[in-house]
C-alpha cells in the first residue's frame, strides 16, 4: 500500500495555474481609461477570493469592503461610506493574520488616498472624473498617438506607402521607431487576452523594410506663413517639430551642434541597432517638408547666444537633449581610459572607432546606454567586457532584450557591486575597479528596491578601460541664464511644452523630461509644433491621404507572436552591421492578421475612443 | 496499573500495547494514545486483530490468539541474546533472573515466529524498539488475561519489563487496563475468596484475627470459592444459597447454558439489581438497589485512583442504597451492623486497609486533592498517594522473575469446529448493555451482534458481507451478521459479547485459568454456516 | 523570566508564555473565542488582539509570545474598536435565532456581543446566501452551519485531542468550511460520537441534540466519575428537576475534559427508565411470577432463608458476589455481609468475567 504520492499533474492546482495565466492576461490588457475604482474593485474581489477563511477580518471583512465599494460604484453611497471603508480597512490591516488580508486592506487604504477625488466624484456626482472612458489601448499608450490599427490594416492590404503616410501623420520618424522604439503601444494590447501582444514594432519595421521612408513623398507643405521658428537641437524632438512646422508653412531653422542631424539616434544609438543609412532615410524625408534650413555645428548657448536666437525668431523650440554623461565621484576617476559611455558612443557616431584590442573593459551602469557601450566595446575588439551594476539584473532599466543580447555577445553581468574606487598604475592608467558588494534592501519611494552595503570585503575587478553609463545630464546652464526655469537641469515646461514666463519659447524631449525614449521626444516635437502654430496665431490642420481599410473579422485562433530574429551573436559581435533580420512576408501577414482592430470593435467607435 | 494514564501516554517513547483495544474498550485512553502517536511516540501493537491502532502502529505483531507467553518469552530471548537487558536493574532490584533466562533460552525468534504466526525479523525489531527505548510502558488488557494461561501471560510481561528495567519510572511499567469502572475497587475491597480488603490474605498469620477484632465477631478462616468455580458447585449442590449484587452472569459468563443450569439448581437465590436482567429472572427475591447517580461513594480506576461518585438524583419508588440493604440483612441475620453513611464506611475501610489508610471522603472532597483523587497505596492522612508503583523498591522487596512456559489454548479448531473465535468489546456498548442498551441513539449506531470473519474463510463458506450466519460451538448455537474483512486472519473470527441476541457467550469455553480462574473467553472453536 | 508591562501593570512571565497567559497571570482578562490551549491556537477569531508598543499590527494575544520590555494594552480604544468590528462581522453571518438555540445563555459569541454592546450587526452577512443544510442525521449530534463561526475548535479537538480526525475542513468556493460528520452518511464516517466537539463548540453550531431540552440556568451540576470503563473519567451530571438531562466532561486527571460516547451519551438514560425495578419483588413459587413486596417482607425472607441454609449446611453453602461496577463502599459492605453473617468466604466480584 502506498503511503505518499507525487503531485498529480491533473490536480486542480496545475489546472488553476493555466487559468491564472489567463487571469494575468486580463490584467495585462486592462484597457486604458478604465475607472480606477473598478480596478480597485477587481483587485479587491481577486484578493477576497484568496482568503482561506480562517480569520474573521479577512474572511468576513474583505467581502464587506467589497459591498461598500460597490455601493460607491453604484452611486448608492454617502461620504460616510468612505469613512466606514477606511475604518474597516484599517481594522483588517491591523488584525489580519497574513498578507492576503492585511495587504489587501492596505491597498484599499492607499486607493482611498490616491483616488480620493475619484471616490468623491462617484459619491457626489455619481460619475467618474472627467478624462475617463476607454480608449484604443495601442493608440492611447503611444505617446505620439500613432494610428497603429490603421497602419497594420494597411500592411494587410500591402499598402506600405500608405502605412508610412499614416504613421507620418503623427510621427515623422517611422524608420527610427521601427528600429529602436520601446513600443509602449504593445503594453496593454488587447490581443494579450487571447495569446500575446501584437509585435507592433516588428510590423512597422516590415513597412520601412518594404519601402524606404524617403521614397514616400511627404504631404505638400502649406503656403509660407512668413513666420520663422528656431529649433535648437536636431534630435527626434527637434526634427519632429521642424517637420510639422515645415508642413504648416513656417520657416524653420534647426540649430544642430553636431555635423549631422539625429541627436542620440545618431550619436547615442550604435549603428548595429540603428544603421545610420536608415536614419538618413527619415531625415531626408523630414527635410523635404516645407522650408527647413539646418545650421550644422551651430552651438547655441556657447557660440551663439540664446538671446540672439530668441530675438531673431518668432518662436523657439528648445530640444537640446541630454547629451552629457553623468560623472561619478570616485577616487581615481581621473585615471586614463576612464570615459563617459555617452562620449565613447558619440565618438563612434562621428566615425572614430576606438581600438580596444586585448583590453578588459568595464562598463558601470544598468541602462540601455550601458548595454550600447558594452556591446560597442565588444565590436571594438575588447578582450573581455563586463557590466558592473549595484542592483540586481531585474532592477536594470535597460530593455530585457538588450540585456539578453549583451549576454549572448559574451558580456558578463556583475550585479550587486557598487563602484568604490578606481585603481591606477604608477603611470596613471586605470588598472582595476574596486567594488563594494551590495545586498538588496527595502523599496525606495519610486518603488525600486535599494541596494545597501553587504557585510563583505570589497573586491577588485581588473580592467584597462572603464566606461561610465550612470545617466546623462542636460547642458542647461546657458538656457537657464537666458531665463528658462529648470529643476536639476531639466527645463520646466507645461504639458503643452510651453515654457513658463517666456512667451514663444517651448521645450521638449529629453531636456524637458530627463533622459527618456525617442517616441516621447517625438511626441513632444509634435505637441510643440502644434502649440507653436497656435502661438503664432494659426490653427493649421494637417491632412493625411492614407485611408484606413475596413476591418476584417477578428482572428480568434490563438497564434504565437512572431518575434524579430537577430543575426547570431558569434557573427554579429564582430561588426557594427544591423543585428536584426527582416520579417518574411508570411510572418508580417500573420502578425498583421492577429490585430483585433480595437479602433473599430469595442470602444473604438465610441466618441473619444480614438482620441489623439 | 503500575503507572498513570497520563505518564504512559505523555511521557513515553514507545508504547507496547498487548491484547488491548483501548479505542473501543477504554476510549478516552485510546484517544490519549492516538495523541501520543500523533506527537511522535512509537507504538507496538500486539494483537491478533487489525485494530485501528494497528494501522497507526510502527509495528503490528498479529499474533495467533493464545500465544502471548511465547511472544513475551521470544522478546526476552532476543533482548538477552543481543545484550539489551538492564543488568544493573536486574542485579539491584530483582531475583531469580537465572530461572527466566534458562526458561526463555529455547524461545528462539524462529520458534516463536512459528508459534505466534509472525515474522521473526519483525519480532526482533519489536524487541529492540522496546528494549532500547528509555521510557516504554506495556499496556495490556483482556487479550492477555482471558486465556487459561492468562496469569502466565501477565507474569511474562512483568518479566519483560523487569528485564529491561522499565518499572518504577514515569512512562514505563506494566499496566493492565482494567475493564469495568470499579473492577479495581472491587478487588481492593476484598470481594475475593482469599483476601480481605487491601489484599490481606486470609491465610496470612494474624489477618483473620485482625478482622475478627475490627468487626467484633468470629470469622470463617477457610479460603472461599471463586465465583467461576461456584457455578459447578451449584450444580453439585455444594452451594445452595447465592446473593448476587448487580451482576448478570447469564450474559457475561462463558457457556451461558451452563450458568443458567447452575442458577436454577440453587435453593435460594437473591439478587440486588436495577433491571430485570436475564439473571434476575432466575432469582427468588429481587431487591431494588441504586445506580451510581443515586448514591454517594467512590470508584477506583485502573490507575488505582480513588475518585468520588456523587448523588445527583432520586427516582420514584422504594429503592434503597445498597449499603442499607446489606446492613439490614446483616442485622436481620444477627450481626449488629449499625447503619453508616458511605463516608463513614470509607472511614472504616481506611482503618482496616493499610493501603487506604489516608483515604476519606472528606479528603477526596478537599482543596488539597482538588478533584484529582488519591492513588493507593495511601497510608496516612498526610500521604500523597502513589502515582507510580515500585519506585526504588518493589512492594515485596525484590522483583521476582517467575518463568512461564507457553501452553496452547484448551480448545483449538478441529475438523468439526474449524474456526477459532475470539470475543471482545465494541465502543458503543458496555458489557451486558444493562446501561448502554437503554439509550436510543446507541441502538441506532450499534443495534446488533456480528461476527468478524476473514475474507478467505467467508469465500470458502460462500458467505457475503452483512449476511446472517449460524455460528455454533460445542456449547451452543447462535445467529449473527457476518462482517467480512481482513481484520482477523484466516481461520480466526471475532465477536462482541454484549448482545443477548447472538451473544457470544453461548459459544465461549468455560475452561479457566489455572491460577486466577479467569475463563478463556478469547479462544474457542466454532463453525460458521450459511443460514439455509 | 521575562518582564513586560500589561495595562500599566508590571508582569513577570515565563519565556514560553503568550501575552494571553501573561495577562491571565495577573487577572487581566482578554476575550477569546477560538482559543483552546494547546488545541486551537490558530488565532482565527482575532478577538484577543491587543496593542503592543512598536508593532504596526494588533497581534493576537493567544499565540504571540511575550518579549522582554513589551508594553501591551488590552483595552485601548483601537483594540476595542477592532473587537467590536470583529463581533459585527461574526454576527453578520450568524443566525440570530437565539430563542430557539440550544446554546442560549451558554453561547460565547452571545456573551461577548453582550459585553461589547453589539446587538445588531451593521453588516448584512455575505455568506448568508450560501445555503448549507443542517446536518442532524446522527443519533446524538447535529451541526447548524449558520450558527458556525468557523473557529475550528471542533476540528482541532477531533484531530488533536481525540485523535480521530472525523471532523475535517472542507471547502466551498473561497471558504474553508467545517465538514461535520453528522449528515445522512454519518454511519460511514470516522465519527465515534464522543461529542467532545460539541463540548468544544463556543456557539450552538455543534450540539448534542438533547441540549435543546434544557437551559443551562435551569440545571445544577454534580461532579462524579463515569460508570462505564475503568479509565475513571470525571464528568458533570447536568440535573434538571431531579432528572439527569446531560453530561459534560470535566477536567479529571485521567480524562482532561474528554469523554467517550458511553460516558457522555449512555450513562444516564437508564437511570430513571420505565423498567427500573423500584420495589422489592418476591417470586411466587406457584406462578413463577414476581410479586411486589414490602422491604420488611423481602428482607425477612432473605434473612430467614439464608439463616436456614447456613444453619443446615454451614456457611460454605452460601455465596455472595459483588458487582465491579458498584462503589467501593458497597463492595466493602457486601463482602463484610458475606463474611460476617453468611459465615463464608465465598465472595467474589466479576473481575474475571
């Protein structure tokens, strides 16, 4: 007779596991624009259902919280109900035995604070606060609100030029975004409910791989308005603003510090991620939009006074980016071969490839720039490349795919080690990085766990080159002196990009947000262009010729997401050529066919559903 | 019991349970054994049946019924052979060890395994587990005593405990779990043909004189006849008058037909009873006595603990306290016994019974005792009682090793009666059911008699589970429902003895233990047939 | 020794003592509902929460060990409010038909609600809609789910104390529930009908069915020893109007509050049964029938017949057997009777049978 048994693969817990994965997809695909109180209710119901039933506060208290919250949502509550919720939740938080009870109560209490106005609105006006209402997830979450379902549908029709046009209605850098966009649009893709998010960036890349952006004519520009607009900085924000302002008929002058346009797209992102000839396709198209002049190697703030520009132009858009590598205060930081990663990437962008043959390179940092620097170092023939980071791998801000690619290319991640000092040879060359081992600790205010010194001896990591990638600074001083307010170097601008107290001055992109993504910079350029137009006294509308095809029936068959493959690491790591392989026609069509066309089905046809 | 229920169930490392099914017969002890096992105490069950505790046991030795002596001798053989004995204890505290050592020499594991029908290796494991445990009590019950070699069975278990020094300490001892609520007290109080209260032997010098003085009378100095030996003497006419106080031998004694014949042979038969029992029906006079809830008094439990019984109710009618009845008979037969309250009677008991010297109702009700009773021996008013016997010294001085030899049961299965029958108790009834029978719910739960049979035997006889069958022995024939399972081994059956319909004692053998005259309830030969 | 402060009183407690035990040692009462020492220390009801300086939560006194320097408040406003809310929550799912509840007057929930002034729950019970039938097919025991507060005293009594594990935790939807084995299939369960669960139940959820025949306040208790086996369990006879209506286990040295089915349910019905013999009876030799007699008639007959036999055949022709179920005092007097007036040592008891 058997006494003990292995877990039954048919057991409920195993089956529940699958159901829970489905449950996760519901959370993943929670539509933007949902009332926070209904999300709170979903959370409460999910938590309540996890009770084991042992203790009274959780077993019988959480369901009563749900009753009260439902009252609020049903418009059947008074303000006393809020106080009741608060006291009941506090009791559960204080007396529940396990996290199922007390954490749930804590979440309700937090929600009562964070969404207080929302609660109030529901109780007093029986409705959500303004701005609520479901929206198409991808369009809404794209900072530039590109019509994603539209261009995916155009792919289905093989109308790639139409697709480029439709993208350019909101974003004049389709190629850049095809290559390096962080695609927030995919985050809550409704397709998650069925299988997985649509590979939106992959599809966009397919478009520009079929037809280069500069082969699709931009819309005809308006008649000249005679107004002059200065755009300081030729990165994604500046170029986007220039493009739209150009189409509106304004005369645009881009002041570019470097020899070429592109900003971080050219001088920060290495060629293997975004080939520069492909960037040129976007730039050529942008420069064909209306009257745009570029003044290269024009350094506003140093060689050209900001005031002069301000005086000369009717409006000014400051988009200078965050170009300076942050410094670390370490003993020995002045050693030879210790360099900011941004500077190193900048040099490569300018065609000066360093030769790291036979050298050990250490990169300090955990963001995308650290990955770019490390992977570039590999391509500069370094013997060994290591990334030193003071938190854990899961705390790195770099995209998971970037980290994965770096590891595949032979880069070692040394985590939970904080740089302590740099060891120098007598000649003053760097010979090692001394690090202090860390342990991960409590979460900080921003919601990330902070590292603290571990009770371990410092360690020595021998190296010949150290690249520091711990963030970037904005060279804001000249502009601050000019009168633009900034906080820690970040310009203060409204959500409309207008700079307070400086009429006609607008700011956007990294310099107004701190280092962020290309698509956010593009969004800022778009917003700035429209608001400058308003500022100048116009209400220009831009028309797009591409027509969005009628939707087909949803494809409900669960189908895997087609990922973009890369060239094998053993080959690609020896060159700066693009690492990604193109989609096949079949991959692109299958992927496009998975799109659920939320712009048409569901909330998409409601007023505000396709908001821009 | 040498020890207390608490220490053997809470302070032991291994419990060895021999011929005892406490889950049914002593449920609250059974519960505490289950608690102990749950908390990690090891359990050795020595029992012919697959009782529930056997499933929880580390080792179950499913002995052939009636082979306890061989089993115990086998255990001792292994313990001596493997040097697991407590030589210091044997040397300092006992005598006559050599005789036992000699006696168990031939009880090799293989031989014992053959007699008992068990595996020699498992017997070895049991011997090691018991001997090497620091604290291990032996608990036994009627499965040991209700054989014609019952006394030898008990002696060999005592030898086993002495051999391993497991006496006189908490969590050890040799612990008979006595059957009825006050069976211990009844023995203590001298309802015994050869002993006055407190086991004061009639033939011991000065004892008769002591009681003659205490009771101010002359007493018969001859040892009397044991109850079980009385029945044949009733048939032969040597015993002509009988007074029974609350017993129902027709139901509880073996060989029911023989008992009825004996009682009918009496000249005069008086019974003091609560109900018209099968035995009472045969009486000439019935005197209405009182139940435990209608009088004051004391019971002595299996731990030798004297505890109070208190009057809760009075019923309508003319019942009288039993002590009043006995006093009246004494007075009317010429002995000037004054009427005493139970408390006064206990005072008298304490005066004539050294081991009860310090026990009184007043003390039992006192704050000092706090409802925990007093365990005899309790020699004086300031004696705290004796939870554990033989601490430091045996009552007789040195512990005496008394060798015992295995003898097979008197009536073994043969061609005519091919099955062996054991009897016992079930949870829901008590003995003749005089009390339990009168609760409706008990009837619902355990309404009728049954016979447990082995699956293979049932198969051979074409008997299905729950079928009524006819069961006969050389002494009688009854019918009962068959419970077919593998609880008993092939060739062995088991029945409860509580029921009047299908009562097992119509079948049991009245062969008696050579020393204690306890009947061999546990083994007789029967045949089972389908009812046509 | 650990020194702590409870409600401003300095308390010395043992290292393995809980806050509850430390409080009890200085006569500070902390209310409990689910707690049974060493049996149910799961802290499910949370009634015993207290405030401890330096702790965010309100810990349960029943299963939180004392610590050096602890400052405990057992009656702070926060604590009282939490307890009231707990009672409100419990009451919301509790069927409040106290009038018809067998436990009325002895219910611990009722008691605590009274103490904390909770008369009506401010909540509508969220589990009330889960319909669960009363389980009352068992001959002695029944389970009313809507009176159950899921404290698990019964479950752990059955598992840890009786060691039987007949009452288990079941599940319905998101809740653990009590699977009491008293439904239609009661006779196939592990239940031994001992009723220790009913004695452990703080409400009227599990009761002995007979409990509905009396109210606690109408009865008196008589502490006695169980009349069945030789374990010597201590128990209280519950007496109403000169009639035993129930039995409860008492904390005796051999039973620690436990009883078995016989002690609890089969030790009193027989006492005042119709067929008790209530008068002396003498058998009419002619008819063979028993006839009622006076005590004098019966005792004179007995005395004269035994005297006659003794005179004619000697004391050894007489015998008297005692009952090993009767009291020590009875047995002593019986053997004294046999030895003094039967002039015989033919006395014995049923120890052998």
